[in-house]
């Protein structure tokens, strides 16, 4: 069973879940709460919320948290590649596909992004269309744009 806690952030209400000492989910609002969860704050969830708030305040560029996203081996490979995209930078779906050794898998990369259970912590917001446009984000394009602007602004400092 997952432990879950909710925290108010500058982007709205965020839910964070953990299981067996690693984070499994980060999402916006209560309606996306995993079914196999019980609301109970743990030290790991408190630390995750602290690091998330530091990131949103521009005081943190990387997360030091144990992550255990649940998904297929392909999705986990994609999510691993996303974690390698540097703070303040973006990559296209095609670039991510090339990094994982499957240059023709841009659409599959998009689907893996769409199923990312750990928004922000696995930075799928850093993936943009091949043309450079912002497309798709589970929390909405306005949130994606805010995250990219936050990082862009902090990189310049």
C-alpha cells in the first residue's frame, strides 16, 4: 500500500506518494490519487515536499530522492533518459528517442511522457515537440510553461 500526502505549492495542490521507501507518484489535485493508497505523511514525503518547494522557489536544481516509478521497462528507460536532461534545457521527443537508441520512437516517447507518474521529479516538462513548440503535459501546458520559465530564469543567474 502506498502512503500519500498533499501539499499546497505555488502551482496548486500536489499529491506525493511513496511505497517501500521510494517515491512512486507526484501529481496535481486529489482526483489523480492512486487507488492503492492511504493518506499518511511520512518522513520521505515531508522531504520530497521540502525539496519540491525549494525547486519551485528556485533554490534547488536537482532532487535527491529515491524514485520508484511503476511502468513498463520501455517507459522506465525513457524516464531514466528524462532525468539526464539538464536543468534549464529542453530536448525534443526525437532527441530523447535517439538517446535511448530508438530514433524512430518519437511517438512512443510521447506516450511514455504522458504516463510519467512522477511529474517534475522526472522532468518530462523539459521535452518539447520536434518543432520547438510546447505540447502535452499532464498538469496542463500553463504549468509546463511556468516550470520551463522558472528554470530558464534561474539558469541565467
